[in-house]
């Protein structure tokens, strides 16, 4: 695993206590597709809506300074929309074609683009592998999404992964002034949802759970009262 980030504990610290050998929860492909679509629409609504509002303002605005400001806002919204789509294509879709691995530079770019507008969030990238298996890449991306959302006031998001002996180990660590991990996400990641209906909010967590289960792996999560949020996943590389 990559080395420490200066001044912070190692990513492989023993703060991860909840461990679950995963088995796939039951949900139909159509229902899961609906969950993903709902999640994507929810996340894209804000930047796309801002684009629409900006165009309406621009059409009625004649002051050069205000028009310049409208164009600036349009550029920001367009960039945010493009970054979200790039991330979702890699995290949820078939980006990378039909190959078995994904270039980690593309993975890093997608994560940095998604959180690029959040000045309060710092990303520590600790992945030395040139490529990672596609399933492991999707797990890493979705855990980064969940951890980033949990850092509601910003903070430090560290991401590490390595392939060792036919297995991929992934660790995502979040630390900040306020950590909020919804209980539904925790239970879905661990496969403890039971008969409760999974909501679009938990689509990323369900995808992680399913991929890890299919890969014969396990999910670990730090305790709810831990000062840091720590996800640990082991999944077969094949």
C-alpha cells in the first residue's frame, strides 16, 4: 500500500472494525437501473438547471458587465455538468470499453473533476498501480463518492489501492470537521439492508456491495462514532 500522507495515520490503520463477507442482496436489474437513473438525475439537476437559468438571464441582459458574469456562471455550470458525467460514466457505466482494466490516471482525473469545485476538500491520491481491474475501479470510485459526500464541510479525502497476490486492496479515508454517513449507506455497503427498500441515495453503496460480493471480497467500515470515516475493501483481481 502507498506510504503515509504527512501528518496523518496510515490508511491501513486498524480503525476499521465492521467487517462483512458480502453476499449479493436481491434486487432486479430493472429496479437497480431505476435507482441509478434517479441518482444521476438528482445530481445533474443542479448544474443543468443553472445552465438553463443562465441562458434565460443572458437573453434578457444587455449590460456588458452582467453579461460577462452570466457567461462565467454558464462556464462553471457546463464544467460541473461535464465533470459529473465523466465521473458517472466511469463509476456506473461502461467507460474504458470492454477491456479488463482501467488506467488509474483516468480514475484520478474523474475523482478530481467531481470534487474540483469544492475548495474545502483536499484529495490525497495514493495509488501507484498503472491500471486496476474494472470492478475494483468502480468500487474505488463509488467509495470516493460516498466518502466525499459524507464530508459535508470539506476536509481530507485519501484514496489508496494496490494489487497483491491476485487481490486488490482499496482504502478510502475521510476526515473533516463534520462527518455524516447515512445509516442506509452503511447497512447497504455491509449487506445488512434486509427487506428494506433501497433508495436512489444508496445506489452507489449497492453497486459497491454487489461488485465486492461477486468478486468474493469483503467490506470494512469504521465505527459510527469514529473521528474518521474509513472504508476498506478486498476484492479478487480477476
